[in-house]
C-alpha cells in the first residue's frame, strides 16, 4: 500500500506526531500508575513514527 504523500499531508503527519508525543508525555505523567496503557500508547507512537520515517 504505497502512495505519494503531498507536502501538506507530510506536515500534518509530523504535526500529529509531535502532538501525540506531547500528549503521551502528559499522559504518562498524569497516569503514572497505569503503565500498561502508557506502554501500549508508546508502542503505537513508535510504530507511527517508523511509518513516517520510511516514507
């Protein structure tokens, strides 16, 4: 499933990644006890970042 991404879409992906990264940091600080949810979200974020880098 390969398709070309326009520059605006690429910017949106980067913006969303930064936003979700900040959200994850706030999430991990606020909900420090629930590590399983934080780890799951962090794993999803890592996969998401890898998808951006490979394009």
